[in-house]
C-alpha cells in the first residue's frame, strides 16, 4: 500500500464510458408533476424529495427517515408508489410524478381518500399523512385492497405512524374504497 489507505480509485482517471459527475454539474430533466410540465437542470446527486420540496415548493412530500423506511415521502411515479427520498431527481426524467398536492381537484375538492381521512380521523399530527394518502390512493384507485383489515395493515406496513393505532387509517381506506367503487 502506498499510504492512501486504498483510495487510489478516487483519483483514477476516467475510462471510456465513465459517467461520473462533479458537484457543480447539472443534468436537464423534463417531467410532469401533478399534471404540469416541468423542465429543470439538476445536480445528479439531488434527491427527488429535495427537488419537489426545495425547487418546486411542493412541501407536502415529507422527509422523515431519509432511508425509505417511514413512507412519509411517498409519491407516485408513473402511477406507482415510490419513495422520493431514495429516488434521484434525474431518475424521473420523462416520468409522471404525482404528489399529495396533486390529489385534490383544481377547484379544491378533496380526493375521496383525503375526505375519508378527515372524516374517519385517519390522522393526528399529520407528518405521516401525505405518505399514507399516496399509498392508500394507489390501492383504492387500482382496486388492490386486501379483503381483511389485517391484510390492509400489511399492505400499508411500509408507512409508519407514531400517533395512531391505525384504526382510523384502516377505516378511512375502507370508506374511500367504497366511495370510489360506487362511482365506478
């Protein structure tokens, strides 16, 4: 060893095809966020959660654990739930992103899931609520709900709430699913 403790690779010259970027580099991305076309030049190291919150001002997406465990940062990417704290902004180039701000109608009419959470007391402090709303919305809009409450709790296990016993969340999910199914 030459005294650099195995860090020779950090100073190595790039080889053909190397795509490393520096901290000041920017990559152009184009995506749709809540139905609006967005174009930006972002650092390749910028997290989607930071892009949504800092660059676009969509602060409904919360950042809790920053490890993808708590679910507070859940958004939809091309219709599928995803952790925005584990996704780089450059990865969503060309994609459709839906955040909690995109659930309500433009006139302010709440989405059935939002309304059900309010009516069934599916929230307390509200920190986890955006992630739950996004997870539940995916389940009810795609008719993927488990038949039993235990099964539903298992489906929502990727979202953590420290305030509730999940009874209100389960009740809200069932109510929203029934409302959406009745409009079918």
